[in-house]
C-alpha cells in the first residue's frame, strides 16, 4: 500500500504484518482521487475520514495539500499506527481521533467539504450513514459524502445520491446536496 500522489507520492505506508484492517486498494484509491481532483481544489478542503483503518485515505488527502484532515478510528491498534505514520510522514494537518464513528457524527459541530467513510462492508448500520450525514448538516453545501461499500448495498434511491462507481469488489457511492 502506498501514497498515490502529492508530496509523498509513491511512499510506502508501513504496516505490521498482523495489521487488522481492509485498506482501500491502490487501484480504487487512484480512481477515486482522479474523480476528486477533477472536482475539488485540495489546498482548501476540510476532510473527515470515518472508519480510517490504515489511514490510507487521510494520508492521500494530506499528501495532496489538504490543510485539515480528521481521521476517526475506533481500534486502539489502528489509531496508534495512524498516529505513528502521521509523525513519520510529518503530516501535522491530520488529526487522529480514537472514537466510534457514529458517536463522532452525532456529537460533532464541525463542517466538512469531503466526508469519506469506509466501514466494515457488512457492518450493521451502514445504510444509515447518508441519512446521519445529511440530518446532522455536517457536510458543507458544495461538499461530497463518499461511502465505500460492498456490492450488497445499493444507494441509488437515496435523496442525496449523485453517482456510483465500482472497481472490482470496491464500490463508491457519492452523495451531495441537490442543486
């Protein structure tokens, strides 16, 4: 696993052999960031990375110049590793918080330009994430919520759904406020 582009381009993300997370594949991550780079200017984005796992998505946003990235992860082992890599890569713009993503969503007052969520594919409650994001009004008006999920979930009927992309077993559903 590596950083795809930016100041840390091609840098390998070191992980212990027994690391327990399912990282977004490099291929799907590169495809996602190609879409994002055609729609956003990274140097002014505020980003929320829910269910951060390895932190791969947070590192990618930081490497591309995002000034504010918040990584939310519940696992003590994973958040410890994320903080270690933040220090190693000198990515001070990433704030790593050990907490449950649902708890964070229900308590935060912050607003974000991009919210990315990569929950465990078969987690209970995954279908409620778009509703929570839009009900809590934490996505900025021109922002996107991107949900990574398995093919078992379909969000095309959601009021705020705007796009779907799939890369092998990785699916991204995009949501935004309708104009």
